[in-house]
C-alpha cells in the first residue's frame, strides 16, 4: 500500500509539473519575434494585394490614428487562404505582437507592434485618472513633459524595454494627457551608427523601422538637432 501511494504521488507530481511547464513554454513562443513568421505574413499580404486589385488586408482605423498603429493586419482576410493561421506570437493567437503595415502607399511592409507597451501606458493613464489630473514635472519641449511619478504612487519611475535596443526607455506626456514612449536613446544610437544626413524638420523615426522588425509604438515625431547632435521632439 505504501508503494502504491508513493507511486501515485510521483505520477501526480509529474503530471502537475508538466501542466505547469507547458503554458510557460507556450508563453515563451508567444513572446519571441521570428523573422520567418514575418516573411510568411508578408508573402500572404503581397499575394492578397495582388489578387484583390491593390487592396490591403488591414483593419479600418480612424484618420487621426498614429501612423505606426494605423494599419493593423486583419488576419481574418488572409487566413486560411493565404496563410494557415496567425503566427503564434500574434495578438490573435494569444501573443504579444500586433502585426502592422508600414509604407502602405509605396511598399507595404510587415512589422511588429509590441503590445507590452500598451499595458505599461494603460497603467500610467489609469493612475492619472485615479488622481484626477496628470502631475507634470518638467517641460522637455513644446507640449511635451515628464511626470512626477511619486504623485502617481510609483516608488520609482516606470520604464519599458526597447524592442530595438533592449535598453530601458522612459515615458513622456503631452498637454492633452496622452502618454508616449521616449525613443530618444534609440534614435541617438541609430543616428550615430548610420551617420545619416537629415533635412531640417524631417521625422527621423523611419530610421528605427528600416532595419528592424518593429515599429516605434506610441511615439511622438522626432527630428535631429545638427548643432547639439541629438534627437529632439519635432514641434509642429
């Protein structure tokens, strides 16, 4: 009897541990960006466009939607005819990435929108709503500010991990209480590496997009200050 009880305990424990590990393995797959998955979606998008007279398989968004959030791919339009199913890391499959298109007018290209940024911003905005107003701290540019996070209940300033460089990025807020990720550190590195010449007032965010799988989600426009040799917020 003792051996039977022990045997049952071992089997139960093994099953329990296996059940616990499986979701973690699946979660890891849902959080990794794979180039081959992006290429598969790109092929599906290109074929759909060709078969439908130039129409793109995207969801309709309002005209004022920020450019890097404006053209999310509608997998219902391409699966299963052009692709078996949405990739495992896609939001539609429980993943953390929204597949989007950039350069839709010239060369529609598939990129990834990291939805973890959405969760971080949602938390900040919820705290602002609870407080009743945004506690502005320092003005960085016209209509761009930092926040006093202590007033929002944070022990330390929140940040997100950059999908471009894996460095920590902070947040900024506008006068209309819209929260954005501050990509200046990424832009500085990109400009230093590329040594790209920029026209005065030119938005430099595309330099991040060009050689990456990602888009700078929740970003304000930036340009390059040739005198200070640093990225600055592009003022309208």
